[in-house]
């Protein structure tokens, strides 16, 4: 019995231990599950953060219109008017205005050092009285140098594998790998400490400040890229080189004169008048080889004159040649314009053309040059990639093309293809844009100036078309009966129009099949509106004629037939005449009538004109 009880007790204890072991195992399993879930959540968070960073990088990639990322928000930092320049964690756009302004300040400091260091080292212009002013200017320039190396240049974004890198660590590494970084650091060597041993007159200790030449070149390259007319900057930079070389020559002349002895002979500076102006004048004469210079007498004088003449022969010849090339490049288009005008006028004179025609040709050339400043727009645009050329055309023409009623319901892709086909055409006062009876192959959009629509006898003005008005767009669809112009349009003054030909429209419609039906339905709507307008205008003209005829008959005692009946007869005749035009055009609109029964009824009852005007006609 005891044995049995003992065995039973042992079994109970074992079962308890087994239960505890199972509980512990379950707790361990739960802990492992929790750890696994935690690691999975951590991995998921990492993936999500990396995906978010990837999205942020993708968001930073700009569209093709902007070659660099846009500047950060100005609300984040507004210090001294420079929103991103003094914010230490904000990347800087190397083509932005803020950075170019900063380059101007650093370039100004560099120019000061380039002129002042040599001047103070040779001429006695640094005195104990003005020494604090010179030192203040020196150390202000040093502050700009330090800020440029420490705060600005390390944050310039750069291109790598086609992407703009904006990470601060990467931009700093990229800057430190450049040769410019080494020169920038050397230019900040604190050799001014040696003033303690050599005195403040040893201004030559600041010579390392002249090694920051790369910033000077970078500023002029940026200005050359930003300004609409960079030729002024190029000429200014060349003149800076010329005057600086003369400045160095003048300083060397004074130093040699001081070494030999001021006023000791006829060649050295005689120590009269303003020293710098006299030496600058002598250096200019020597460098340009003007002549009548005093004859050198010793070795130092011969060496100086030889170096000055060689500099004048080679260096100044190159710099003056650069100025000539810059001016020739700036006036090249105007020179080509003059050659083209002279050649055309000579050709007309050789053919014994009337003087009035020659004057019209000359006026056309002058007006085209004044408004466009070139005659080869197509060649200039063809040098660009297709997408960039389309972007330029969109900026110029999309607002004008969107005003055309015919294209108002078309897709944006069709308009983007059509803007590349617009061609500018200039007209003189009185020139015929379209003539009645001619076959219409183009539509016209008025950019500048005004055009007038003439009556059949060309004695009355039916309508005046101003900027943005459109005419002749229905002829682009090639509908039978609507291909010939039914009115004459003349240019009222000097005007510039954009022309779109039917062949260009057909080429674009080959890739936009769905747009053809939209264009035809839109054309029918415009036809109805303009037909009603033209009918009202014709009735008004006939009413005026009938009134004038009635007055004449009453004065002469003739018949007093009712004016109203005559108006009705003229309107009926006009409707019959236009109904016959529609009946001839009936087979061409089968696709439109099948698409819309309303349009089928309209086409039988609506008179159709050929010249189509926009709603902006006067």
C-alpha cells in the first residue's frame, strides 16, 4: 500500500515537472515568436523606410524643363535674404541666383586682393594712418573666403550617373576630391601671423589669397550662362585681364625705379605727380608699343623693356583678338542680315524691277529683322532634341493654338504635335493674305497686327481680325466645296501670322485617328455659326443697298416697291445659292451624317461659307 502510494506520489511530482517544463517551453516558444515578429517588423520598417527614401529621391528628380532640382523652401531659413546659403543642412543649387550672387561677392574679394596686394607691396600707399582700413578690408575678404570653403562649396549638389546628388556627406566628399579644394585651402594659409616678425609692410605674405582664381572663372562662366547677352561679360573679363596686366607692369616699373633710385636718370620714375597714374601711363605705352619711350640704360631697365614688349606683342595681341572675335560673334546675325538684304536688292535691280517692289522687299526684311532678329529659326530649333524643341514650341504657340475653335475639343497630344508645325509669316500693309477664289491650303492665326476681310468688290470691310483671331481653318480638312476662298483678307498694317498647312495636319492626324471625327463635328458647328453670321451680314448689306435705291427712286419719282419684299427675295436667293453648294458637297459628309443625325439635318438646311472667322472678329 505504501509502495503504491509512493509510486503515485512520484508520478504526480513527475507530471507537475512535465507541466512546468511544457509551460516553460511554451513561454520560450512565445518569446521566440515575439522576437521573430519583432525582427520581421524591424525588417518591414527598414524596407518601408528605404522605399520612402527611394520615393523621396524620385520626387527630387525634376522634369526635363528644369536641368537642376528646384531650390528648397524659402520659409525654412531667411537669414540676410539668403534662404539656403546660411542654412547648414540645405543643399545649394550651383545654377541658382543665390549661389551666383555669392560668387559675385567672393569674386569681388578676389579682385580686391589681386589689385591691392601688389599695389601695397610696391607703392607707398599703406601708411600707419590708413593701416586699420587696409587690415579691415583684408580680414573681411578672408571671412568670405572661409565661409566659401567651410559653408558654401561643400553643399553644392552635383551630377552623378545622371542624377543630382543632394546628400551633404556626398557633396562634401565630392568637393574635397577636387583640385579647387586644395587651392582654396592653400589660399587661406594664415601667413599674416608673420606680421609679428616682418611688420605689416610685408603685404606679399598675403600672396596665397590670389590662388582662388577658380572662383573668378566660375563666376564669369555662370554670368555667361545666365545673361541673355553674354558678350558684355566676355568683353568685360578680357578688359579686366588687359588692365590687370598693365597694373602689374606699372607696379614692376615703380619697384625697379625705387630700386635704382627715383629720378636718378631719364628712364626711371621722376617722383613727380601721382605715382600710380604716371607709372600706369608708362606701362600702357610700353605694353602697346606706342613709342617715344626713354631709352633704358642698365640691365634691369633692359629686362623690363624686353618683358613689356614681349607681353605687348603676344599677350595683348591675343586679348585684343579675343575682343574682335567677341564683337564679330555678337554682330554675326546682323552682318548676315545685311548681306541677305544687299544680295536681294542687287538681284531685283538686275531684273529691272519697279522701285515700289524693291521698297516693299526692303520693308519686309526690315520688319522681319525687327520682330524676329533672325531668319533661320527652323535651323536653330533643329539643333535641339525633339522633346526640348517641342517644349520651346509649346511655350511660344500653345496659348495661340488653344484659341482655335477647331482644336478646342482635341487632345493635348495632338496640340503638342501641331505646335511644331506652325510657321511665322510676316505681311506688310495692304498685302493680300488670301484671295477670293484661291484654293486654301493653310489656316492662319494672327500673332501681332490686324487683318481685314474685304467684300467681293474689295471696296468695303466686312470684318476686322485682331490678335488671336483665326481664319481658314476649315480648309485644312479638305472638304469639297469648301476648299476655295470666298473672300479676300488683307493685312491692315504690319502683321505677323502663324500658318498651319493641310499636309502638316494630315501628318499629325495619321497618329491621332480619333481626332479626325472630332475635328469634323467641330467644323460643322463652326460652319453653322459662321453661316448664320454671314447671312445676317449679307442681309444687312442688301438692306442698305435697297434703302439707298429706294431713296434714289423716290427722288426720281420711280416705283415705290416694298423694301421688305425685296429683302425677302434677296435672302431667298442667297439661301438657294448656298443650298446648291451643300448638295454638291453631300457625298463628302457621309461619315459625319452617319455619326450624328442632327448634323445630317443641319447640313441640308445650313448655308456654308468658306472663310471661317473666330469669335474675336470685330
